[in-house]
C-alpha cells in the first residue's frame, strides 16, 4: 500500500500542485504588499485617501474575479478535466502577473486584477480534487497537506520579494537596459514562476475517476446537482461555513493590523506585509499539524473542531490579554493566529470529499472562493459594530459569529476520512 502513495504519478502531481498553489498564494498576497507602492507610481498626485479607496476597489475587483473563476474553473474541471483547469488557471494568473508589471493607468489595473482573480480561483480546487481522486483513500490527506503547507509559504516569499526586489531589478536592468521598480519586479517574479510550471508535462496526471466518468457519458458540472438538491445545498453551505473563521483572522485581524489592531494594542509602526508573512508562516505550520493529526485521529471533523477552539482562544488572547504589546509580541500573535486557523487543507479536502465525481471539481473550486469572498461581509459587520462599540469588542463579536457558524457546519457534516470517492451525484 505504501508504494501506491509515492508512485511517480502522485509525486509529480503533488509537486505541480504545490508549486502552483505557492505562486497562487504569492499573487493573492502580493497585491496587498505592493499596492501602495504601485499606486504611488500610477497616480502620484492623488491624495492618500483616494489611493486607499482605489486600492480597496482593485481588491474588490480581484474578489469578483475569484467568484467568477470559482464557478468557471469548477464547472470546466467537471466537464473537461481537472488537469486542463490546473494548467489553464496557472497560465491565466501568470500572464496577468506579468501584465500587471506594466500597467500605467487605473482602468488597466482593474481589468488585470479581475483577470488575475479569475485565474487564481482555479488552481487549488483542481489540485485538491486530483489528489483526492488519485491517492489511496486512507492516505490522501498527506497529499493535500503537502500542497497547502508549501503553498502557504508563497505569502512569505511575496512579502520578501515585495520588500527586497531591488537586487533582481538591478540584474534585469543589466540584462535588458530597462529600469524596473520594486513592485514591477514582484509581479514579474510571480508571472515567471507560474510559466516555468507549464513546461512540466501534466497530461498523464488526469484522474482515472474522471476519465471513467467521461467514457460513461455521465452528466458533469451541472450546478443543479448542488443547488437544485436540498440536501446537497445544505451540505454545500455547511462546507462554506467551516472555512469562514480562517478569513475572519486573515482578512480582518491580520490585513487590518496597521489601521486597527496595531493601534488597539498601542503600536503605530506595525507593517501589514510583516503581519501577513508571519500569519501565513503560521498557517503553513498549522496545516502540517492539522494534516498529520487528521491521519492520526482518522477524522477531518475532530481536527476542525480542535482548531476552531484554538482560534477562539488565540483571538481572545490577542484582543484582550494585553493592553499594550511590543512589535515582536504582535508578530508572534500573528504567527499564533495563523497556526490556529491552519486547517485550510482539511477544509478544502472536506469540500472535495462531500460530493460525487461529476460535481466534485465545482464544489472544491467554489467553496474556498466563496469563503474568501466572505471577507467583504466580515469587514462590513466589523465596520457596523465599531460605530458604537470598541475595536476589540467589535472584532470579538464578529469572531464569535464566524466560529459559531463554523461549528454548526462541521458538526452537521458527515465524516469523510477514507471515504470512497468513486461515485456520481444523480438527479432525483
């Protein structure tokens, strides 16, 4: 049995998916790291407020792209194959990254972030679906764990390149004679890393389950299989609910470190990029622990419940245990917050394992992107509460709400560890 886990096909798939997700997270985080620098170049005479509003608008367009891409790639993955989606999504967001290095106006920036969002939405779901269908059912958690653990380090790399891209810029200037700014280098690096992946032959990696289903002519990628069946719709919403606390932490607590939570704890010099880097390093460690714990306990649900309790404990400590803290302590809490929400791999695996082969790619692609999209609601709720409550209390209320919803979701979902995935959803 062990030899089946690490055969050549599985290893190549895990390498490709891990590297693809690394670049995926790199680009997802990179915009937040370099947006201020890029907007200073593109709109140098604008006010700080206008640039801040433009940055938020661009991020919203990226998220719109991820909603569109989640549906597009998910359906294509079920209709045309998982490998084609893996290939296509990497190609699209890599091309968008390279194009982003040369934007000179806001309308172009909007279009490229929209396209990048569409591309970013497909890689993880396709990779997780392939791993779930290719690896032995008792061991597939190891594959998804490796993909997400390595991929999360893309955020660390994005922060480093976003801050220290001058050396590469000097090298490119020597070779091409063209001067590139730091933020342009960061985008070019992401695009080139993605394109390098496309030289790997991926045709042989297609899932046997998908190929068998294709030969049988089974109805594939029909959204009615999820949204037209009450039980499947409830199960789908429960899957989405499980992941929302991850983006409560990343999208609210971490991403707003400089504006809200650093000042709350008496620190005005917090760097958002550094906060993101430490949080994603923690996420990588957390995903490693969650994956190993899942294999040991032979349960996905138990691991998610443990991590939700950890998220609640660390969030409360972060918000209320100290009236003031040092920068070093703040970044350490960013690491702890990331670690406590490091069940992303388990969460996406649960979504893939809940549904039949003919709609699995759609579920695995759309669920995590709907969770990412929940950031808009989370931040909006936080804004409403801060109108009449303190920052700490407002964040706690939103956190309790998201964690409660996640507990509802995971409690009601069926355990999927070692579940046989070779079945189809039927119209009834």
